[in-house]
């Protein structure tokens, strides 16, 4: 089985590129964070500097780990969807569900180990430079450096993310009969899997429980923390429910294409409406990027408005802390957006070949892909907008007693986040589209046989 897993990973390395990169970053970041916390404990055991560092680095690790988990899960779900026909064929020739599950989970573990080992090594090597930067910017106190580098912790953490994600991703294809697996590859069903529905309902219940728990506490910081906990859980629920609600979102997002392009825009709208599962997988990273970034930026703006006694040095340290929070998150989500769009676009080689043989030009197909990228980006941003609206509504209600004036939100930075998501979405569709369209149509069709 191990030899089969290795051979399958070698032939599908391009599919797992995103998982390897996210595992690389997760292992490096977690290794670095644990080492930094050990250094802080040695410099200031149990005092204010250590508690502040634990709070900041815990938020960095938690937010980044959350993003890594969902992005790895999103990639593995898309890979499993693309292998439905293969899974159905293996079951027809006698492979059992446990054998197929072991193979796919083994592949996820191997790629996580590859990325995690490399990332952990880089994180260990970067520890000295990171500590000097953090101490120089006043984020951490000066003192003895870490006595160890927890390489194994970072590696095991990435495997702990990848294996459950692979188990969840392969569950749907294995529950489908071989004939239905082949049919689902051509025509998507319009129902949400039971497991995903249960997870979404449980997450919504968790969101309400977190909101209610923080509501029983008084204080401005408790109000901000409660709203951020609500936003995180609602983002998970929105990601889980995206396949169910993506069709009305896609229809709304397709209006610019319908109005501005009579042919390619309408074709893009029809494609998006018929492939809700693919659009949901592509819009998921956009939802996470916009939602998490907006949550951090708005939460930080409100916290600064509440704490009016901050000195110039504290404000500078907060700005440095926000950059620390945003940097890994933005890189994670950028990788997730580009990798997911690359996988989804490359899967459609035969579709593009058939359109070219029917008389469509490369320019027409690229315009169609451009409008499809608009649908994907707007669908993700609209879903994120719904979550952020609930977040800001709840936050404004609970923070009002502690504010003398409304907190100014960083609209300029939020606009930059939205523009960045839009740019990554367009590039993530058009660049692989150009590469796919370079393949001759007959060759692409023969590759599918």
C-alpha cells in the first residue's frame, strides 16, 4: 500500500501543490511560534511580557491554523471530487472502501510530511532573525533564546490537519455507488452532503453558544472577543453552507457579465449556474481571505478606539502586532485562492477542447474565463459580506456602552483587501486558462480517453 501511495503522489504532485505549500508554511510558523514562546518564558517567566506575547502569538497561531485547516480541507475536497470516476472504477474492479480510504488518507499524510518537514526546518533556521526583529520592534522582551527547536511539533501539527481533512473529503465519494460516481462527474447533484449539513448546523449552534457566553460578561474587550468568536464560527458555517447557497449568489454575481457581454458573459453565467459545487470550491478561499482579514482589521480598530489611553509606543507595537497577524493569513489565503482556481480550471481541459473544436477562439474562451472569475470573486465577497455584517452588527450593539463616539473603520485597507482578492481571483483563473488553452484540442481529448 505504501508503494502505491508514493506512486499516486508522484503522478498527482501538481494536485497536491497547494497542500504542500500550506503545510510548509504551517509547520514553519508553528515551529517558530513555539520557539519564540519558549524564549519569552525564559526572559520573563510568568509576568506581563510573557502573558502579552502568549496572547499575541496565540492569536497568530490560532488564526493561521484555522485558515490552514480550511484551505487544506478545501483543496482535498476538490481533489476528491476530481477523482470520483477513478474511485468508482476502483470499486468496480474490487477495491474496498477501506483500501481506497487508506490510499487517499495516506497520500494526504505523505504530502503533509513533505511540506511539514521542510517548513519545520525553515522555521528553526529563521528563529534567530525572527527574535531579533520582534525584540527590535518592541513586541517581545530581550532575554535568553530558546533552548530547543520543536521541529516535530510543527510536522505533527500539519499531519493532524491533513489527515482529518482527507477523511472528510473522501467520505462523500465512498458513500456514492460506482454508477452514481460516474454520473456525478458529469451532472452535479443539487443537495448538500449529510455530513456537511450536520457540521454546518453544529457550527451555527457553536456560534450562538460563543455569542451567549461572552454576552454574560461585561467589558469592552469581552465584547470584542465575543464578536470575533462569533465571526470565526460564522465563517466556518458559511464555508460549509456555500455549496447550498452558491447558486443564488452566482446568479447575482453573473449580472455584470450578462449586462456587459452578450455572448461570453452569458456563457460564463450558464456555466457557473450549472457547476455550483465547483464555484463553491473556488469561492471558498475568497470568503476566508476577505472574512478573516476584515474581522482582524475591524476588531483592531474598535479595540484602539476603546483604549484611548494608549501611548504612541503602544500604538506602534499594536501596528507591528497587526502586521504579524496579517502576513501569514494573507499568504495562506493567496495560496489557497491560486491553488484552488488552478485545480478547478485545469480539470476543464476537455471542456475547453470541445468548445474550440466547435469554433470558439482562444480569445473568446479567455473572456468567458474572465467573467467566470468575476462570478467566483463576487460570490465569495458577497458571502463574506453577509458574515461581516452580522459581526459588525453584534459588535456595535455590545461595544456601544464603552464608546463615546463611533469607531472609525479602516475602509481604505478593507478596499485594498477586496481588490487583492479580486486580483488573485482573476489571475488564478486566467493564468491556468492560458496554459490549458495552449494544449491542442485533439491532444486534450485524447488525454481523457
